[in-house]
């Protein structure tokens, strides 16, 4: 997760807070549009949060 935040900061010129919000927005969008992936999305981002 940190790697994705860092990339958004560097490549999209976002603040750390904006990068976190962008990731949450994307995750929520994927779970809304593809409910069958909800558990996988949660696991991916939960695993990333453990490294924080």
C-alpha cells in the first residue's frame, strides 16, 4: 500500500492525504461495481495496511 501511495504522490503530484483518499475511492468503486471482488479488494488493502 505504501508503494501505491508513494507513486500517487510522485506521479500524480498528490498530497499523502489525497493519495489515501484516491485509493479508498478506487477500492470503494471496485467493490460497488464488482461486488464479487469485494472480499479480494478488502484483503488486498488490509494486507497493505499491515505494512504501514
